[in-house]
C-alpha cells in the first residue's frame, strides 16, 4: 500500500515537471498572443500548400529546422496582425519571396494596394503563379502589383506607402548591402510603418536538428542576438526619425528568448 502511494506521488511529481517544462517552452508573450490569435485562426484554414513550392536547398534546410514550431506561419500571422493593427491600406512586402504574405494580405479588404518586390525573378514568377494573378478578377488584380527590384537601390516605386513588411530578409544582406538597404527603406521609401523580422541566434541552441554554431540558412550572412538587434533597431530609429518597439515572435524561452525577433518602426510618431 505504502509502495503504491509512493509510486503515485512519483507519477504526480513527474507530471508536474512535464507541465512546468511545457509551460516554460510555450510561454508566448501575452501582447503578442492577442495580436496573433485572429491571424493564426485564419492561417489554420489558409496555410499555403507546400507541394507546389520550388524552394531552394537553403530554404528547405531552414524550414526543416523551424518546422516543429510552425514558425513561418506564426511570423506571417504576427506581421499581418501588426499591419492590420496600424490601419495600413497601402502596403509593401519587400523581399516577398514566393508570396505567402501577399496571399494573406490579399485576403483582407483593408489592404487596398499591395506591392510585392523581390530581387529574384524566379521568386516573382513563383509568387505570380501561386497567387494566380492571371486568373484573378479585375478588381482583385488591381489591388496587387508584383515587381522585380533590389533593395540596394533607391526606387521611386516604393514611395508613398503606409507600411512595409521586411520578413526574414535583412540576414541575407552583407554589411555594405545592409547599409544601402537602410537608406533605401528608411530614408527614401520611408513608409509610415516598417516591420522587420529576423532570427534570434540565441534561440538556435534549442533547435534539435541544428548543429551548434551553424546558422539556420546557408545564405544567411549573420544572425543577431537580441541585444544586437536592439542596437541596430534603435540606431535606425534615431537616425531616420522613427520610433521602434521590439517584440518576440514564437515561444519565448527564459534564457534564450524567442526564435524570431520583430521590430515595429513608426515614422515620427508615438511608440508602436
Ligand atoms: N519574405 C519572404 C522571403 C524571405 S527569404 C518570406 O518570409 O517568406 C529572403 C528573400 O529576400 C528572398 O526571396 C530573396 O530573393 C530576397 N532578397 C534578398 N536580397 C534582396 C534584395 N537586395 N532586394 C530584394 N530582395 C532581396
């Protein structure tokens, strides 16, 4: 009898440990949760199909590392919620890749004009196919523009927008390119809001399939710690007349932070 009671206590203790661990792993920042809930619900019904994708080897590797967290969907859902929340109507998706965010934006009438730009012609082509641009009704078609262009060069086509999303792009730019991008975006295009996401390298240690010291994608030129991102974001804000609010995306780990970090920049205004 005594043994039975002891065994039951041990089981209960084990459950407590598991529950606490799970809670720690899946503690998602409360503010972010409210921002993302609606978008995630929508995403659950509308996750773009993977089968017609033509990702590069690096994209596949990165996806494999991050997949257990459904991280890309969370990221896109969060960015969509922020764009919705700031009331943006004219929106840029810079480095739009194969158009997953564009597809979500098109699903919401709030976004009256959407411009997707990528330096890779192949990505622009894939995005165009996936969005089925040539089968779209006239009204819907008029809302979206897809262009090839580089964030290295000042581009008049990027001016006059309420907001720009730059999702998982900056880590692909080496130092001189990043410096050019900063001016192209914040000084010349200068949208009302800029949302930048990038990996948090501190979290890499928690990805079981990622060897120690390796970045998530072979084309990443860097991945930043939380303080490196904060320093960069604050520098951008003070240099170009924006305020910035930084938010984690994905499950927050006490020691390592969240897998993705997001900066929400607002031109001239109040903290986002
Ligand atoms: N935002 C997309 C794609 C991220 S991958 C998503 O989250 O799914 C990074 C993208 O940035 C690639 O599509 C790449 O072609 C694009 N890119 C890299 N350098 C660029 C540049 N100089 N100008 C515009 N796009 C660039």
